[in-house]
């Protein structure tokens, strides 16, 4: 008893210090409980506009998107599940569906859909897929977004490969995506030069795009006009701003970013792979300004591409490099890049002076990056923004963390929202109203485990 009395103040002080650094976590709620399948949020924008539903796919670890046959939604209050879409004649080779996202302004869901003619000889793959939209209250009725034309002559507004990671703009008028080109993959197979390069495009519902029918069933009409906006090359000049890979992209701001003259510019931020002076690959942050009119070809070539070149960006597209880490002590950046709603700050990860992954901000206009976190171990995820820009959320120490901001600078201590666990939470998304976070955790059963959806209610 004397021992306890003697050390009680010290014990209290230790507990107080721990609580100050690691405030009490929010209570986790397990929303899904069917251990026979996965509920994969895929790091998309999964909340419906009213924050009542979460959309997800049911892919298996072995089958992936190509083997997934359903897109579903679950009600965040009741746990009710509704099947929104189910593929027909699904096989292990496709068609496959996955990676769904809600439109921010309307109850529409967009997701990846493999080509309908998939089989063992022509399976689902990066350059054989498209984007499909369904009305939330009209399950099972697909609208094919991006037109596909792989038979010359190609069609302006149509693509020639596969789209992926679809993201609606904040105003709901545009769709961004990553892309792999089937024609350039064929060129790679013929020449041995690495032409299967990932890049980035955008779509708008300007006019429906009609293409020629082909006997193999590879071509598709689309409701949107689609173009590529980022140029990639197989062998970037060492030390230049040329890139061989573009991905981890997102829209800049709800309505773009404000230029020095006060006008607003629509843009996408992304990670591009350059070559340093020693010809080593380095990932850097880039931005591409996108013109409102994407139907006019630029000087680099036709929008629809040729049999030996990619589709080229429209006139007025400007691709800019924002970071130069290649010559630093710890080169390289990581994404997803995600921008504040007001368009002022692009968040990404990079290593600090100690070689630890931290969160950095940079302006879409360029300039010097700001280091936002200073953890003693690596940040483990990309950032999610609070809708008013007043906080960011990320994974660190196997926990979801909240960090308050004021004009892009940290305010006070970070807060643990989940308890530390052996495996970190992943695929987390913040509701539009900012009062709910959804994320995936693995739940073990027997010798296996499945992805389940969990929630945290925020004050």
C-alpha cells in the first residue's frame, strides 16, 4: 500500500502525458459482418451525397477486379445491403467490376467495368476496361461513359484502352481517370519498347461519342467526350521534366485553384515519374491545367492518337512540375495527391531530413513545399481533407489520425481516432458532413480473413 501511495503521483503523471499525446480514440463501429466476402472501399469516394450509404465492390484477393461480379451499397445506420449491379456471364477472366465512387452532387455511382467479350484469350486487364455509370435508384442499368475505338481510323472523343480510378470533380461536371492504351501495348509487343505507360485523362458529357462496330466487340459508344491530358514517353531525358508514368491523381480544389489574376483554373494533381541526372527513376508532384474546351486538338497531335502515338492533349493543356526532390538527400514523392477544397494546398508524402515519410503541402502555383507532420515513424497513407479544409486525416502508427489546420498550418496536437492495432486501417473516407469516417479492416475467421467496413462517429 505504501508503494502505491508513493508512486501514485508518478503513475498519474505518466497517464496524463500519454493521454495528451494520444487522446481518447473514437469508438469504432463494425458496419458489415458477412465474413464470406470482402467489402472493398478501394480508397474511392464511397459516401453518397447525403452520407447515408457507402458503395463498395466484393472482389476477392485472388480474383481481383476481373473476377468481381457485384457492386453493392450498405446503409450506414441500418446495415441494409443493396446490390446495385451484377455482371452477366461472369468468369475468372472477366468482365469484372470494381472501384466504385459516388458523384458528389447526385445519386450516381461510377465504377470500372471490364469488356463484355472477356474470355481466356482476351481477359480483363488494364487496357481492356471502361467506366460505367448507374443511377443509384435504378440498379442494374449500366451507362457506358468513355467510348472505346481500337480499329483505325480512330475517333476524337473516344479512347483506345482502359480507364481506372474514376473520380468526379467537386461540381460533378467532369470525370478524371488513369489510363492504359491498348494500341500502345500492341506497339510495345511488336517493338520491345516499353509503350504500355500509364497516364491521365478527363471526360465531360459534351456530346455522345459514336464509334464503328467491330466483329470482336472491342469498340464501345460512350456518353462522354474523353481526352488524355498528360504526356508520357518511354525514355524521359535524364534531368528533364519528361515523365514515363502518371498516376495517383486527383482534382485540385472543388472548383480548381485561383491564379494570380483572380481567375480560376481547373486542374488535376498527380505523381509523375522523371529520370534524374543519373537516369534513375524519381517520383515527383505535377499538375496539369485543363482547358474548359477539350474538343480542340493541341500542337502535339490528334486527340484520338495514331497507330504509333498516344492520343494527345487538347489545346490549352499545360503540364507543370511542382517538386524537385531528385537532387535531395531522400528523393521521391508519393500519393495519392489530394488537394484542399479551396484549391490552395496539394498534400502528398515525401521523406524528411531523417528519411521518414511525412506529409507535405505545396501550392498549385508552385513554390516551396511545407512539411506538415514530424512523426518519428512513417506516415502510412495519403491525406483526406475535412470538407471545410480545417483538418486533415491520415494513417500513422497503425491508427487514423486527425490534425487540425489553420490556413494550411497545423494547430495543436494530432489526435488518434482509432486505437493502434497490429494491422493499420485502410481505404478510409470522410463523409461530406464531416461527422463520419468509414474504413476497411481485416477481420479474421478460422485461417482466413476478409475486408469489413468500420465506422467512426466524430463530434
